[in-house]
C-alpha cells in the first residue's frame, strides 16, 4: 500500500522527478530541480511557500510510503458461522432449507415474545387509569325496592346527584304507554326506559338548566321543574316546557327481585 503526497501540484507540468523508494517512512525525492523561466518564481517547500523574483524555480517533492502489514492475522468468524457452511467443499444450496427454517423459527419465537410483552405493557398501562376498588364502591348504590310503597318516589344521592326511584302504579304505567310518540319532544318508548315496568329509575336533574324537579307533580303526574316550568310524565319524558330532553336514566341492574344496583 503506497500513498504519495505532492506539494507542488501547480508545477507538475514543468518537472519530471525520479522517485526512489527505501525502507524509510518518509523519503525526499529529487532534492532540487531547476527550471528556467522568465516569469517571477515561487519557492515551494513541504512547510511553506514563498514568492521570489529570479530566473530559476526550486521544487522539492515529498513522498510518503507505507508497507503492507503481513503480521496481522485475519479475523476468524467460525464461531458465528453455522456448521453446515463451515466446509468449503459443501454446496450451500443443499443446506438452504434447513438454514431458512432455523431463521424462521427464531424470528417467529422472537415475534411471539415481543407481542406478549407488548400486550402486558399495554394492559398494565390501561389498568393504572382505571378506578380503584374504593372508588368503584362509592360509585355504586344499592336500593331496596321493597321499602318503596306503590305510587311513591324516593330521592337518593348517587355520585353527588339526586336519584329518583319511583314505584309506579298500574294506572301510571298504562297512561305513559298509551301516549302517541308524535306528541313527544324527545321520542322514547317507556319500555326502553325501564327494566321492570313497576319501577322508574332516573336522575333528578332537569335537562334544561340542571334544576331539581319535584316528584309527583306537574300536568302529567310525573315530575315538574318550578324554575322554568318543565313538565315530565311518569316515565320521565319531557311533555311541556323548555327542557329539550327526557330525564337521564343511569345504568342499573337487579341483583335480586327486590334489590337494584345503580352504577
């Protein structure tokens, strides 16, 4: 391996140096070559370039030589090669299927492990945002329906809001189910608002401005908001007044025929 550096590239067309290589790392060849010229001359050295006036130019060439290193051993990758490819006389195509199968198995195993780790990480990340057990316990309320007489409505507190639980009479059930749907502002069937036709469970928050209606009042015998004059029937549906929607029905379920869990 040889590398040559010349500091007189601008004068290469005027000189023809002879190069002699020795065992030294840096060799100075053609110590001085004089070229006749009538122009101002420049003296070039390996260290600096100075301008002079005269009839001759002196050029010094610097040549660097580097021998190839034969004492450094080449790296051995046999520990990383597969046994089927270590024999230089073997045909690589004969072991291609086995090598591909091994690669596919390793990649598939790594992919399964990665997916399992990602699933556990995502599950733990989502669960930390879920409500704790004490918060869930506060967010649910149990109501004993056997303590509510027929025709009466009790008001409970659930998640900081009033909750109406009304034990409806057979006459009230008949009236709310005979209503023509076209007469309703927020059209919703009574069957879709209750799970047991005897009991209506809804939030006691007027859908107009959030006032608390009065139970068993109003023109339709359900709920009446005295603040702005909204009238609801026994199914909690808006029938008259500025309220745009029916009273909200929260999620609830029956743990037994006489106990309902709200939330």
